[in-house]
């Protein structure tokens, strides 16, 4: 596509504006984590690493991070197993109501978190008689984590078709061997991308968590939410936020790398 | 006769309303280069997939080396397939691709290596063992697919239009190479193609498919010289059909007949003892070493006549356009296609 010089300048300015709008607040968070002022005075009267050491020593923050990591990892693992199996089943076998099942799997991501949260909490407490806790929290997160894994897996399976698997069986490999040596490696990058997204979704989930975590369990988003407006804790919260910004770069970078391997898969087809 | 490598008995396959294969009976001999020829959609691939075990027949049975294997999955059949799009594993290098079948069968590593390398050498790809399939040309991929199948020393090798994606020159070269490999290894080849020339050059026998049925099974020479139906006559070579009133006038009796273009003599070439018919040259098609003359007979039908450019100039040949000529042929070159068959127009 070609643009006139004027349009080009305009487009550049607009792109710059959007980037500024997104990244200025993030930069502010990072900057403020070194601000000497407890109330984030602007411009900062001075810079200090005091809040960073306070954050490292804060038990609440540390526990919350550990809980969040545990929940995200467990929910992602469950989602990987179930999401992959569901995708395989729906892609391979034609059966009555296949499209409906597919829709039902994807639905949780579209439902308002409040609805899912209440529904799950009710089900756990009344139907199953389970106390809210780690188990219920992980299961609840897995319901929407499955969606991202499922979507990625089924998209990849559709693109691959069944040809490579047929070739494998033709060469003497049974169903399991074929899955292990051919299907799974071909799906790997798609599954990793799905898992990263699923991890990220679980890690910052707050609404469903509020309903299904029970009393004793505090995930990082909940801890941040509860401490943000306490004058003493605000700078520490800010530090945690700044740390998260830096850490988020890693999955983005990994998924960009994966996009590269995806192309080589596409080229082979 | 030794036991048949492949035997198909009353084989049929329907996909919903579509009958892809409709009652195929076929015996393929051990060590034979057997081709399945037919227009697009005539059921060749479906038959091949039922032999390989990817598709379950709706009725009928598949026998390999005398054993009924109809219900067996692909991995429990002693056949290997070369797929049309090769289906090489993109996440493995060439050597790993070729070794795959042996690894699955738990052949010890040194032997596996050796056999895989030998297979790659036999298709002249020993140097490219470490490459990925994406780094190969179409012809090279085709050879890898062949090596990957042959290394398992199957009883039967199934090839579904393996040369379809190659350009004409490479295709010709691979045809010769495939035929040579087949002679060396002595494995039964079942080769699917819709290219009649390819089938004629490579095969010991050919089955012509039409609408899920077999029209005729014969050697290339028999198929060309004595086709049993107008469809086969038209699909294998150019047929020059004479039927109805034209048959009566030109051949002298009712029925349906065909005369191959190269068997028809034109003008001065007509010999003593030839049956003759008058006509007008409608067009002359220059094809380099030969010319095609389209001659509309006074009796109705238009015949294609092929004449080698042995003498005379191209201009002289072209000047025949619009001229009245006499065409003739030896009576024994008239192929009788059966008296009462209805000619159907067939597009391929
Ligand atoms: N999986 C399928 N589902 C539905 N119909 C099918 C399926 N596979 C094949 N068919 C139909 O069966 C018929 C025969 O197909 P087949 O692929 O065997 O033809 P073919 O002779 O190999 O043709 P081509 O030369 O184009 O490869 C076609 O009408 C095709 O549309
Ligand atoms: Mg086909």
C-alpha cells in the first residue's frame, strides 16, 4: 500500500500517540517505584530503592505471588491436558452435536466473570459440598484457561490435517506412538502459546477468584487490590506492579519466538 | 502363478450419498508394476487408501499375500505408501524421516542407520541426510518419500500420483528411475495416475477406472491396441470413433469402431489394400516432429490423423488445409468396441 506524504506523517503521529497513551502510565509506575514520596508526588522529590527492599521483605506480597504462581501453573497444566484432549476429540471424530460442544468449551471466556464466579461457588458449596480453597480456585481458573489451549490446539490441528499421522501409521506406528512422535511435536508451539496465554489469564484474574478462593487464600491481584489504598503499602504495591511489568516482557518475547517456529511448520505444509 | 500380492473382492466404498468405489474385483500379481488409471474422481485414491487401511470398505474385502486384512489398521499391514504431497515429517531431518519406520519396528540403531543411508543413496540423496524437508526441492522431497517407504522393504508399495507435483522434465526422469528401482527391489508397485502416457510407459498392467468401477485391465499394448470400450479407447490415446451410420458407410457394418491416428494414411500414403474414405482437411496442427490433420469425412465424423514430418516442408503440410483428401487404413487396424454400446461424452 502506498500513502501520500501527508497521510504518512499523520499515521506516524497517530501511532506515536497510541504508544504514548499505553506506555506513559506504565513508565510512571516504574518511575514511582523509586519515588521518595509516599504519595507519589510529581515531579518526584527524590529517588530511593527503599520500597524495593520493603517489597522483598513484605510477607504478604511474597505469599501472594507464590499463591498466584501455584494457581496459574496448576490451572494451566489442567487446561493443557483437557484442552488438548478436547481439541483432538473434536477435530478427529465427527459426531452429532460437535459444533455445540465446541461452542460450550469456548463459552466460559465470553461469560461475565461475576456469573461464572457465582455459579462455580454455588456448585462447589451446595452441589459438591466442598469448602472453598485452593482446589476450588484452581478448578475455576482451569475452566477459562482450557479455552485458550483448546483454541490454539484446534487451529493447529485443522491446519495440519491428518496426512502426517496417516504417514506415521503407514510406517508401522500405532496410535499412541503416532501421537507421541508426530502429533504432539507438531502441536508443541501452539500448545506453548496457549499455555502462556492461559498462565497470564489466571495470574491476573480477580473476579472469579474473589468468589471461589475462600477466606484464607490471597492471590497477587487480590493482595494488590486490598493494599493499594493503604498509605503504608501503596509504594510497595507500586514496586510489585513495576516488577510485573518487567516480568511480562518474558512471555511476550517467548511467544514472538514461537511465532517464528510456527512459520516453519506452515512452510512444511 | 504365485500368490497374488493384492486381491480386491467386491470392494465398495460410499461417503454418504457418493459412491466412490463400486464393486471392484482386482488381482495384482507379485512383483508387478501395476497402474490404476482414470479421470479425476473415478475412485483411484479411495481404492489405494482401502488397500493401505486408511479407509474401511463399505463392503467387500482386501487380501494381501493371501490374507484377509480388511479389518486391520494401517500399521498392521505389510504395505507402505508414497503420498501425493509426500507427507514428510517437517520436524525431523531427512535421515530421521527415512529411519522412522525402522525405529518404530525397533530395528537396532546401527542397522537402522545403515539401511536408511543405503536407501537414501539409492535415490541419490545421501548428501542431504541432515537437511530438513523444508530445505529440499519438490523432486528431492519426492525421493525422500520414496526412500522412507522402500527402506521398510514392504511387500507392496502404494504410490498416489507421486510425480504429480513435478515439472515435465523431472517427471520423465523420475518415471524411468522409479521403473528401474522397481525392477531392482522386486517389490509390487501399485501406481495411481491420471496420465495415460505415464501409465503406458511404466506399467506391466493397467486398470482403467471410471465412476468407481474398473472398465478394463490389460497390458499397455493390449489396452492401446484392443480397448474394449469407447471410454477406454478415448481415455488411452486419441480414439477416432466411428459409430451409427458412419460405421456402416466407412467400415461397412454396424457397430462401434476406433482407428488410432497413427494408423491412418493420408493422401499419397494410402496403400494398396487399405480401406479408404474421402474427406476434407479441416485443420493442421503442427507439433514439431509430427503433424495432426483433422479430416472431416464425407460420412460425418472427424478423424485425427497423425503423420510424421519425414519429408516435405511445414508450408506444404499447412497448405493441405481445406483440401479434399482420401484417407485409408489397413482393415486389421480397425478396433471393434462392441456393437451396441452407447457413447457417452466423458470429461476428465
Ligand atoms: N472423504 C471423502 N468424503 C466424501 N467424498 C469423498 C471422500 N473421498 C473421496 N470422495 C469422493 O469419492 C470420489 C472418488 O474420489 P477419489 O479421491 O478416489 O478419486 P481419484 O480417482 O483419486 O481422483 P483424482 O484423480 O482427482 O485424485 C469422488 O467423487 C470424491 O469426491
Ligand atoms: Mg486421487
